[in-house]
C-alpha cells in the first residue's frame, strides 16, 4: 500500500508519491533535519524479506554512491526504518523525456542534441566505473527547466567486473521476475533481448533508441505487442530519421544508425566516442561549431577529392575515395575526424585550405585529385597543417583504371593512404606528438597525453619512455575509463621488460592489467587488443595471445603498426609464415615504417641458416642505435665468417648494452624458443663474443 502524505520515515516526511516500478516506489519527501526536499525510493513491502531483492536494492545504492556526475541523480544515503529499506536521493525537478516526446511535437534539434550529449556524458561516467545502466529509456531521463539532464533509476544496473557479470536478465509488466531478462523491452538491445552476455554497448543501443524518439517523436521499432516489438528489434532496420523529419542533419542520422546496429561490434565502441560523434553534428545554426573544434585542437578533415572530367565512374571513384578515407581514419580511436557530410559543401569548388580549416575547426586537412591519361589513373593526395599552410605529406598513386574494378582499387589505395597518415608511425601521430612533446606534462589533457606518447616510438630512448609513461599514468588517473590511455600505458609498461627502460617491479603483470582495463573500457578498440595480445605473449599464454592478436588485426586492418608488431610476435610464437606475411603487409601499408618491421624476415632467414639472405634483410633495418639491430648484424656476419664486420657489430652492440654477455640468454629467451636462442648464441660466438653459460 502506498505511503500517505505526512508519513514519517526517520527524519523524512512524505509529501507525495511521484513514481512506482518493479524495483521500488518513489516519493517526494522533506528532510526535516536539513530543511530540503529529497526523493525517497522505498523497497516495496512484498520484497522487504526477499534477500535477492534486498541485495539488488543495496547494490543500486553502492553503484550510485560510486557515481559523482552532474548528469546522474545523486544519492544521499541508504536508510532503514521499521524494517523498511529506502534510498534517499536528489529530488530532480522537471519533466521526464517520456512527458516531453510526442509525435506531433518532436523536440527541437538543438535541444535534442544537448540532451543526448548529456545522457552520453552520464553513461560515460557510469561506464568508467564499470557500471551498465541496462534500463535507459525516456522515463528514466529527467530534464530540468534549465535544460540540465539527470539520468535516473540505476535499479537494474550491473557492474561488469562483478563475479556474476555473466548474469542475464528480462522484464515483466509489473515486477521484474527472477531469472528473466531485466529492462524495458522497447529499449533493450538485441543481445539483451536474447539473454546473451552484455557489456556497455547495450546502453549505446538504448541511447540510440531514445535519440531516435527525441529526433522524430516516434519509436524506431514498431509492434502491437511486446513479442512483436522485440521481434522487430531483432529483425528490422528502422526508417532513416530524415525520412520522417527532413530538416535533421545527415550527421545525426548517421550517429543514430550506428547506435542502432544489431551487432555490438558495429556500434560506437564507447559512450565517449558517441559523444564525440554528437559533437560533430552541426544543425546549420551553430555558428561556433568550427570554433569549438579549433579550441579542442587536432581535428582532421578530408575534403571531397577533385575530378574535373565527365567520366561518371571516375566521379564515383572520387566520392568513394574521400568517404572510405574518412571511414578508415575513424578506425583510429585517437583521431578526431570531422564527418564527411560537413565537408561536402567544398565539393566542385576551389577552396583555400587555411580558410577551410578555420571554418571547420580542423587543424589538419587532407585533399586529393584524380587525373586520367589513357588507361592510367593518377591519384594525388596531400595533407596540410591548416594553421600554418605547411604541407605535411604528399603522395601519388598510379594504377590502371577499369570501371569494373573500382572496389578493388579502393581496397588497394585507401589502406595505404590511411596507414601512412594515421597509424602510430604515421604523419598525423608524429606531427601531433611533436606539437605536444615540449609542453608541461601536468597540463596535458588525457587525450593530449596519448598523442604525446607517440613521440616515444621513433626514438626508443629511456628518457622519452619515462616522459611518455608519466603522462599516461596521469591520464588514466584523470580518465579511468579512457581505453586509449590504458592501451598505450600497457605498451610502454611492457617496454620496461622488453627494452629494460625505467624498469619497475612486475612489468608484464602491470602491462597485462592495463591492457585488460583498455579492453573493458572499449571492447572494439584495436589498440586495446594489440596491448592485450602483447602482454599475453610475454606471459606465455599463447592460445589467448593468438585470439587477441587476430582480434586486433580484424578490428583495424589498416594499422600497419599493429600488423607489424603482432606479426613480429606471431612469427616468434612459431607461425613464421603468418607472422612474416603480416610484417610484409605492414611495410606495404606504410612505406615510411621503422626498420624493425624487417626483423621477422631476418630471423626467419637466420633460423633457416640462410645467412646471406638474413644479412641482406638486416642491412635494411637501418636502426644503428638499437641493440637488436647490432645483434642481427653480428650473428649474420659471424655465421658468414666476415670477421671484421662481425667484430664491428659486436662493438656496437656492447656500446648500447655493455651487460649483454651476462644477460644474453635471458634477453633472447624473452622472444625466441631455446633452439633459436642457442643458434643466435652460436652466431655471437663466431662473431667473437663469448656468452655466459646457462
């Protein structure tokens, strides 16, 4: 029976009932001690002696206590009075979105975007604490008269790291039944409906459903019954929102469509990425959107590729190039890429790159053109720093053009452009990291700390490693749900073990833990799986390593760095053919790759006793200050009995690693099997370097 007005619960006096649901009755109450109005969520009497329901109620209290965010209703306490358990919470004045959304009067675009961004921020905060809401819907989102959004009711929330994290849950019309899937059917993701294990991306789907309703006033899926509705969610593709409301921005339509993908892997990988996607939506009335991007810095724009001829197939190819490059760049979670729809207005017109950069708020602008001479097609691409007008990179790609092979041409050229520009050894990370390298690390944002860490890779010095690691450690403290921060930290901590840089206790254990955090924060982040695979290799968990390695490559086949390093490890784990093929693919993707991309081919030739072939490869490495380069040259020259060259290589090796004779077996054993280790030690002995016995 509902509580009547004036009922006392401890120091709280009930004013009115304001809601009810399967997990509790909600009342407005007055705190007689502090003189403020609060919300009381009371566990129904029927559940007061149900240990499972009571535990769930208490879990909601703990989760809310862990969250401190302006877009999440705050909790003041968990109380008990006369065997009645209740939560004391912030009373949020305003209206729920359920009261605001009607088919006849959809929410204005600017207001819908503002609401969606705030909900995404609330989810981002929850997901950073490993909390999934699982019941996001219009009735659980309150908007105050000032436009402040508050996400309510974490009664069905789940901690992803809890022991029972594989628990799956369903909704019934009244109270939630034990053993069925929890949530509201109209807003559940396909995996939630099917009772499968879920992660934070289920909330992304629910927010997409909510955003669809905000934008159109209609639910994306239709059904006359709960069964029909859930079937539609599993089966149907919603009508594009611009068919229902033509004035909606195309970027918004793309964001909603991506949120509502059936497969979690095809949705935004995190609430943060979704929020970034919403940030890129322009309504035509936001004069300051470019200025906002410029203030954030490091945004990238790809202009429509130019073609001046009348060939329809080449016109289509030009469109396909710019679109596929945007898609490829967007695979790199550390790049902020402006939506293609924002750049379409520059098609078929000459544009000053610096002016375009100012208008879009883009620091970096890519443009390209197509020209044809007979059957030969030339694609010219350049990347410009719009702030200075400086050319950062330019390349031409010549190929034979056949209209029926357009897709094959795109599949060949686009990955090479994208990898050369975007992978950790690419033009953009190099340029961005150099901008940030000399800034005070204490003043870097988490995003900037990730960008700054890329400066370490081309240098491979202990001093650079220490600076990059310190910045990343601070980044994950500030943003504990930032997947890129954890992934890059994992890679640098691993180098304490592989490169002996600034070593601290248990580097591989710490690297593994950081990689796990990265994967948990963004299960579709290829860098997270790259880091996890690397840690698993050095933990000698080879089957888990292979699974993570293939996942990293599948998530972003355009990252030459991932292909090279994962290939490096796959080869050393025993699959030399696959590993060497990946390293060769990486060299083709980014011709400006570092020399170590050749190492799998070197050690493959060496293990086969093809010493001349191994030496030919070693000479291509061209990393004279790196100990592994000197090792490769020394063992190859030693086996070829080229004594003077072998002695010089040994001298260079000892200059870099004077302790190498004492630690050689341990160092080599980190990467290679005992047979190859002994083979390498034999080469060193022939080069004139005696290694301590095992």
